[in-house]
C-alpha cells in the first residue's frame, strides 16, 4: 500500500496521504472547485425533490379524496319526476364523508364514512387489492425516506461505498417509483372492478340513490400519486445529469486536466493513485 498516495478533497483543498499520514495540502484549481459545487447543487436538488415526493405520498395516504362521487336521487310522482343532485360521497384509503340529499336541506346531514366496515367487511370491495395498495404505498414512502437521507449525505460528502453514493440514489428512487406505480395500479384496478359501480351500499340504493360510473371519479388524493412518481423520475434524471457533468473528460488528453480525472466513483490523481482507490468529496 505504500507505493501510491490516495488523494482526498476537503473543503476545496487537496490532501495527499501515504500510509494514513498526511503528506501534502494544496488548494484545488478553479475548475475542480466549480465541478464539486455543481455536483453538490445537483444532489441537493434531488434532496429537495425527494422531500416533495414524501410530502405528496404522505398527503395522498392521509387524505380522504381518492374517490369522489356525486349520487342522485330520483323521485317519481304521478304528475312529475324530481331529481336531487346535491349528494356527495368522498373517501380515501381509510375514511371519508357522505352527504345524501333526500329532497330536503343537506345542512347537517354529513356523516363520516369508515372504509373498512362500509366496504371491506361487507366485501363490496376486494380486500386483497385494497390492502396491497396500502402496503405498497407504505413501502414506497420508506424507500423515498431512504433516498432523501442518502441524497443529503451525498450533498455533503462523496461516499466510498457505491450503494451509499449515486448508485444507491438510482436504486432508492427507482424502488420508490416502482412501488408507487404498483400501488396506484392496484387501486386503479380496484376502482374499475369494484368502486365505480358500488360506491353506494344496499340501503342507500333502496332509498332511491344512484351513482353510476360517470358520477364516480378519482379525486385529487389519487392524482397526488402521479406527482410523486414524476418527482422520482426527475430525481433519477437529475442524478444522471449530475454524474454526466462530473464525468466529462477533456477531449484532448482524456482527463479533466493534467493532474486529475473523475469517474463515477470519485476523483483521482492520475499520476500517483490507483484507479480503484475511491476518493471522498467533502
């Protein structure tokens, strides 16, 4: 190990070591300082976008507007027919609200809906699809939190371990994207298979209320999932671009300058360091 000197970057100074002993300290050139700053900025942007994605997933998980329905009640008399259209039902993964217009004022007629006793225990909705959507969403949030944590780490240092570095950021964001997509997909299947035609329970149908497919739609809580997926995609692209900028080589000599070159694992002094010796960017 004594035949080469690893180089580390610490607050824009180059530190050279031999056998764990500091041998030399000198400032980086302007180009390398600019490159380190740009990489940090890109990774910190991924951290901010990751925070937004967690916020969107959490807001979607906890709000009651995955489904919004506008039932009607048709009352037929010998001389005329009356249609009452002021009813509304909305619910999320756990609970919601319903206001049914029976022909009188709807004021004070809003009641809470609990999804499990109303739809799951009665088997109106497919239990397996509902539960799988929730579990996958929780897993997606866990991966998103891990992604944000490592994005913050990478905005401060250049980790030695590959999975703690940009390769890990690719993986955590990809897993968050995949699990969010699967959760959304299963809930979409649940919507078209069960929810769209069964948002009303039997008692409400017998009272004359109707809510066909056109009156039952996805709410904004559902569409927040697509916003989170977009954040994960943007993060993956941003990380790729940050690495692409840092890995550009001088077209004349194949290196950044006469002293250093970069690859996806770190920065090396090409004259005195072995390529496999990873360097930390602090």
